[in-house]
C-alpha cells in the first residue's frame, strides 16, 4: 500500500514525517477531511475566522491532494442580514464569500 504524508497548515506548518499507508485517493481524501475537522475543533473560542489546510504528498514527495477549510463567524445584526439578502440572487440569508 502506498504511504501518504499529511502536512498541516493553520498559521504554522507541521510537516508529517511518519505518513499513513492508504489504499487509494478516496482514502487519502477521507483522512484529509478528518484532519481538517480535528484542527477546526481546536480553534480558539474568540477566533472570528480561520483558514486551515492539509497538503498531502506521496512517498516521493509529489503533491496528490490539497484540502482546505475556511470558517467565518459574524455576529448577527440587522444590517448584516439586510446586506446578505441584497447579494443572494434568490438564496435567502446566504452571502457570497
């Protein structure tokens, strides 16, 4: 089974030196998503926005997958809600980012 290395980025880069043996790109994607969820769960309470990324490379160092997650928290205000409605193109309450 091929070995894949998962480098984590959340303002600080952590290079995976051990890797995981995984059967295919689907298994790599699942593991990358699990890593993102785990990283997101550790975000500080007072953080309004966070961008985290996992870069996956194979045994020879070639990139095979990049998975990223952007989370933004905004306090609900009347003005924010009204501006969200203006730019929705028919999708009530959602803004384009």
